[in-house]
């Protein structure tokens, strides 16, 4: 197991190196565990490495001595041992409780910012000097994606536009094996084989067959992955080579299913030299000399149900060929993914604090209708006859004179009669906060620019837009969605489809008479076309005219326009049109005839 591997001491280092942040020795390599995880992550006694094992033994020995002192003090009537024991336990509980809090802004102000430290692991530090890991930032991103309305809408916006309500669909593209047809620019499509694969894939995407737990379908996997990329930054999919659900009862069903593994279940404390020569563990991932991933270390249960204590559970090693690590990489040596809301995480927190202050002020203005000021009389001087008044009465009178005000509830349309010596006065709240809408708009523009979406899409504010600006912002958003679609297809859809197709062939689900050349010509079957979601037009009349002009000029083909507009296959649309045309003739209805790109109903001669 990776956390039991010994940490090798580099040449020239001391026997007891200190691994507590800035005091750690510079080893110049990967032998030293990262300081950010040791200080801002889990408690020091439970971190991996030989140095931490030695420190754990020393602390356990100290705990044994303190317990002995406590027992000896209890026998002789002294309590020093217990007090020392409490102080030592409190010193251990503080960083542990701080790490479990899950928020960087529990006691911060608007001036706190997040900055990145150098290195591919992308550890994060705050300007207060507390070393915090990506785990804490991920918890904060999760919290914002659950409580902040703009973060919730941003996560929904990414999932809706990247995956869509219908998901990313499979369209097989198997061509007919004919030398003359292959020489053409558009070879013929093998409809029989394509329909067999698409039908089997559609049956496999059901929840009871696709998911190991039987809870999520393939489409729900897509939604969950997009949500995780927004809040967690990465997610893992485990490939399990056995049949579940209905496939378990079928002899020729594909012996494969998949399992979603959250990013918090990766054992990030595994940062040691592996037992295999030439391998090293970095943040729970094992690498070889070439930098390829060879294994992953996961906790066997969900840490969210364990109180965030990883040392109470054991990690399980999974080979890399059975794990899909889905993340958005922005750096060449990046090991883990970062949440998509991370560039705007400070602005999102500032919006929460600013809106809370603004609405608290409005709440007080609405509740407090006024003050009643009582003028003190000459007989209210506490210095005269103070000895004749009890201490409790003096304190009460002193508080009334110091405050000199009382808040009275006033129902609507009522008048309050003041007592002699009392004077009503309206509250003075100072200047009104007239910059609130502009400030919120500025913050939302920052969030939109950081996350690659338009301001109008994020805020649902279309008051300052027109057709040209809406068209430009929509085009930029669609380019971003298409980029994310392609990354999702390459990291999730294509590997899942290839694994399923191999399992379906070896189990006999694919008819051998049609796929006898699968082993020799595997690439012909493993590269389908993944059709993502499409978007409607802003002004359909103008854009339809522009599309017809493009088609008449030969700039684009009708197949390209069909795929871009509806996401359907060209041949499927043509077959449907031919069927509808023939069906209208059979029913005695006039068929539709296309004229210069327009579809007009034909007229009878009579």
C-alpha cells in the first residue's frame, strides 16, 4: 500500500528531518512529501513517510509520559498531568478542526485573495500565511455551488450547454469495404453494422446495466461529470469487467460496467517512492519513468461519511488501465484538476458578503421605524442619593441614561403617544447605497470573464443587449461549449465506448458473422461520430436565409447544416423525409416539392 512505503532519506540529510512547512529541508527531488498537505491537510502524526512515522512515535511516547504523570498526580492529589494532557490534545485538535471546517473565509475579510504556488501539483495558499491544499479549496467550491445562486447557475449553465438534455449521442461511421467506394470523398456507410452497434449501445446505456450501483444511466454519468468539473475540478470513472443488472442474466451480454469515484476519495497523502523500481507516487497517483500513470490509490469508502479522517480507512490500489481520470488540464505538469469556478471563487465570496451587508441594512431600515429619546430630568442624577439606591437599581438606571433610547413596535397606520419628556425622532441611516446594482454588475462581469461565459447568460440580464451583441456573445459561448464537449468526448466517451465494444465482441454480443474482422480492423469500428447538443437561432428568419445562401454558394453542404442545426445524421434525415413523402402519397395528400432551397406544397392541375 502506498502509505506504508518507506520514505528514503536523501544523501546528506539529517536523520530526523522536519517536515512542517517552511522548516522542511530542501531535498531537491520528489523524495520529500509536500509541505502544503502536511500543514493544511490531515494531522501530522498520520501523514506518510519515514520522518512522520518517527515523529508519531515521539508523540505517542510523550502521550504515554503525560498519562503516567496524570495518573501519578491523581494519586498524590495533583492535577498538573491532566492540564498538560489537555493542552497537548488541544494543540492537535486545532489544525484538525481547521482542516475539517472546509472554508477559507471563516474569519477573513474582503481583502483575502488566493494565489498559486509554483509546481505542477497546484497547491494553493492564502495571503494570511496558512498553508491550505486543493482539498480545502474544493470544499469551498462545493459550498459555493450549493449556496451561491450565481455559482449554482454557472454550474447549471456549463452542464446544460456541454451535455444538454439529450446528452452526447453516438453515431457509428462504419464504411463499406469497397476499394472503389473508399476512393471517393464520401464512401458509403455500412448501415447494417452501424444499426447493430447503435442498438446494443442504446441498451447498454441504461442505469441497471451501465452503472455498477445501478443508479445512474450513461446520460446521468455525463451530467454528474460536468457538475464535478465545475465544483471539484476532476472525477474518476472505474472500469469494472463484470456484468451487472440484466446483463448478468444474459449469456452474450457485455461483461463490463462503470463506477463513478469522487475526487475526494483519492489518497492525496501518497507521496512516496514506489516499491516498483522507477515508479513514484504523487498525490495518490503512481507514475513510471516516462511520466505515464500506472496506478491510483483510493479510499475504499466515502470520506464525506467519515468526518474527513482518511486514517480511519485503508486505501485500495487500482491499475491505471481500469481508471479514467477526467479533468481540465491547463498546465503541462498538472497532476490534479482544479474547479472551474476557482478563478471566480473570491468574487463569488465577495458577492455573498456584500449582499449580506446590503440586505441587513435594508432589513434594519424596514424594521426600525424610529427612536424615542427621553430627556433626563434633574432628579435622575445618580451621584445624588446613590447610597440610598440598591446596586441593581443603579445599574439599571445607568443603562437607561447611557442609551437614552427605546425601540417601540409600530403597526401600520398607528400613532404613538409619547410620555412627558420623550421626543420621537426618525433614524438617520446615512447616505443610501446607490452603487449596489453597478457593483453587482461589475462582480458578475468578473465572474463571467473568469469562467468563459457571457455576462447576459450568467446574470440573465438582457437589458443592455441587442441582436449584434447577443449574436457575438452567443458565438463566443458556443465555441467554449464545443471545446469542453470535445474534451469530455476524448476523456470519457471514447474510452468508455472502446472498452464496451471490446467487451461486447469477446462476450459474443456482436454477431460474429458481421464482425469477424474485428480483431484485424478494430480501428474501423472504434471511431464513431459523437454528436453533441446544438443550439437554436436567435433570429430564425434571418439565419435561415443566410444558411440557404451559404448552401447555394457551395460554402457548406446540407449534411453539415443538418448536423449543426439539429445534431441529427444526414442519412437519417433523408430516410425520414423519403418516408414522409411516400406516406403522404399513400394517404392521398399533396407531396412537398423543394424549389430553390424552399419547400412549397405542390398544386393540382385541376
